[in-house]
C-alpha cells in the first residue's frame, strides 16, 4: 500500500438511544497518529467533552483532536489575540 493510500474500516458508535450504529470511516495513512498528548483537565470540561462525543457518535480522542485543530486554526488566523480571549475568560470564571 502506498503512503497516500486510503482504506476504509467499520466504526461502531453507541447512540443516545443505546443502539449500535456502524458506519464506514475513511482513513488516510499520511495522517497516522504517532504520539500521545496527556494533560489534566477539570472534571466539568471532561463531562462536557464526553457529552459532545456521545452526541456526535465519536470517540473522545476524535473530539479532542477536532477541538485542538480548530483552536490551532483560530490561533494561526488571529495570533495571540485568539489565545488571550480564551485565557481571559478562564481567569474570570475561576
């Protein structure tokens, strides 16, 4: 298989109604995950992320990666202003 080959694999997700949904997911070998990122977070944030994952029928890893990528794209567009906006909110709520 070439570096840019795309293959499909079944992916199961437990829906809100308890039913198992199976869908085919396309994967690209060029996007392999080759490292771990581990950090601690407040339990309310984790619960909110788990709710999003359940609602979207995705894994926590997929949701975390999506939010990290979206945040990084926002930072690339707006620079430090983007980050300060969120860190300012975090200070005011703690």
